[in-house]
C-alpha cells in the first residue's frame, strides 16, 4: 500500500479563495489592508500543500476569506491506496 498525503487545508483554502473571487494577489492585498504581511508566493505554497500555516495565520486567512477558522484545518489527512 502506498500512502498519499492529501492536505485538507490546501483544498479548503483554495475553495474558499475561489468562492470569494480572489486571485492569490487579491488575497495578499486584502491581508495587507488588514495589517498582515503575506506574499502571493506564501499563499501559493499554502494552497499547494507545500507548507501549512500556524494557527495565527490560519486565523488571518479565515477572517480575510469570511470562513470559520475550523473550516481551514491544520492537520493533514492520509489516504491509503493500493
């Protein structure tokens, strides 16, 4: 069996961003207006599941995307496939 890591945070983050009609740059701009400094490149890495944000940044993102913080889980999910 092979383990494939599915990052639920990345999937939900991208969904919330698209539902808000934001590009990655749009979201970076909204965050900057709220006093938070996250680059488009950092957001891209979160969306691709390359890195996961800490709880503080998850809070910033949930505020900017108008979703509850628990919508953006931090723990990854594992899926077993043969």
